[in-house]
């Protein structure tokens, strides 16, 4: 055996297969993380149709009214006092636009009750959700 073999330097090379494995792991990790960040706790309602329905700005807050008259805000069922307090708190920092989304079969009285709650919190821009 010669000693020169130990002294010879090999050319460095990049192992690409472990790098591909790591990139696939990162891709899957970020995809799963992003899916967890998407709010899928929405309530399914059948919104009424209107010929004059317009597109709403994305910054409006939504209050959903179910057939039973329950108010749902940000995925949670809330009562009148909690909703008024939450809307008042948010209205202090910025001007609020509230969208009331009710099922087709919701009574007009329940929709007006939710609109009264929003007005009691100081919200002036209130709309009713409809589809074309």
C-alpha cells in the first residue's frame, strides 16, 4: 500500500437525493401548515338571491343568522351583549363594515335584531348578504 492514496484529495460532490428529500419534506410541511391556517368552521346557509347584489370589500365583518335566530360571529355562537362589546371594541380602532348573512328562511325580525345589535355598537355601514 502506498501512502499517497491517503494524501490525495477527492473532488467534492453534492449529493442531490438527500436534498430532494429535504425539499419534499419542507413542501409537505408548509402545505399542511397552510391548510390548518384556513378557517373551515363556516356555517352553511342558503343566502337569498337579489338582482342588484354587489361585491363587498374583503374587510367587512360577517355576522351569520341561522334559521333558529342564533347569531354566529367568527365561528362562535354569541349573544347580544357579547356581540355589542366585541363590535364596540373593534369600532374604536377602525371604521367597521358589517355584513349580515342570513338563511333564506330567517325571519325579517331576526335580521333586524342583528342589525339593531350592530347599530347599538356604533356600526353605521351594515349590509345584507345576497347572491346574484
